[in-house]
């Protein structure tokens, strides 16, 4: 059982609030700078587009469930509402240079409920690694099917195995903790995941990435009626490369480049692939706004319930 602490540094709470507002400002800045706010003369199949957006929204909510279950696997029990708030509150922090703020933001919020910040940050980081590992697994599907992608297979297989080892190998996790302890010159005691806990996290990520891939496929289908189902696998691959570009805010440019490359290999014409990558950025931002608003509403309702409970005491 992970020990909890009622002491939560005030500077962390203030910093997390500052991060919240900075992330929103950076989002607007980058969308405006890269001209994502103006697209015209595009024709969509409204049915496919509607289902695409709905599936995207569901995928966003699934992310909160995955975060909650990952914490529970490490003996940290929180409500789904808390998981949803922490997951959505800092969704735009990826647009702040450094990108680690998404991982740290949700961890700090959960820590404010009486848990160790070091523990929640470590679990959040491992969840991000699992997210990347499964994303690369999905990306392998078209690479294994299409002959035109043979030269990219070895590199992606190596990356996938590397991240899976980080998740499943306790020895590797303990080794990394030892390095951190030596660098920090202090004992570091953090929750090391079991194979069962890691497998559960991986399976949850598989479900979540499937939902995202389906949503993306429906989006492409709304613009390209004869699109192959393989285009769905381009999304997790592009998202992963954007995630690995740590110092590129929001992965802007990196995600689009990777997506265009994947789509053209699958058979989408270059001009249409570029258009899809831009539309996909706005589409996904719509999903992030949805998640942020849902988490904001959940936070307000939670605060109201707490006030009512205090008045009844």
C-alpha cells in the first residue's frame, strides 16, 4: 500500500494553476501561428464526420478511465471524477514547451488529494510509456502488411520492444530507479509495476488506441470515401512521433509530417494527405476542448458537493 500524505506544497498547487492558464494561451498561439484556424472549401460526408467526432469524444473519456485504473494497479484509489478532472484539466499543457507538463499536471492534481507526488508522477510517466508502446504496436500493422514500408519495419520494431521492456521488466525499472537515486544522492522509493498490472495497463491502452484509430479512420473516410481501413493505424504512429518530439510544443509539424508520410505510403495522394493532417489537428483539438470542458464541469460540481457537505457538518 502506498503511503499517503496530507501535506501538499502550496507552490505546486499555484504552479499547476499557472500551468493550466499558460497551456491554454500556448494552444491559441500555436493554432494561430500555424494557420490552423482557417480552412475552407472542404467537403465532408456529414455522417462519417459526426460518428468520427463522437468516437473521438468517447476515446478522450476512455483516457481518464485508463489513468484511474493505472493508479489503482499501484494501490492508489481515486474516483473516476478525480481521474477525469486530473486527466482533462491539463490536456493543453502539451503546447507548453517541454511537454512533460501533461504528465506532471495530472499527477500533481491526484497528489493534492493526499498522495505522494513522486508516486503519482512516476505512475503517470509509466502510463505515458505504455501509451507510446501500444501506439507503436498499432503502427506496425500497416508496416507489416504493405510491401512499400519494409525499410521502416526494423526501426519501429526496435522502438516498440524498447518501450514494452520499460513497462514489463521490473529489473529495468529498478535499474532506472537506482540511477535516479545516485543522481539525486538520496534513496528513491517508487512503485514498481507487476507484470499483471503492466498487462492491464497495456490492454487498456489497446482499447483506447483502437477507439482513436477508429475515430481517425472515420474522419478520413469523411473526406476520402474509398480510404483503406489501414489509414486508421497512421494516427497512433503520428501521435507517437509527436510525443517523442519532447521540445516541440504539441508536436506541431512533427505529427503532421509523420501523418502525411504514413498516409502517402498507404495510398493517399500527397495533396489530400496534407489536407487530412491539418484537418486532423483541428479535429483532435476539438476533442481536447471537449475533454477540458467536461473535466471543468466535473471539477465545479465536485466543489459544490464539497461545500454542501461542509455546510451540513
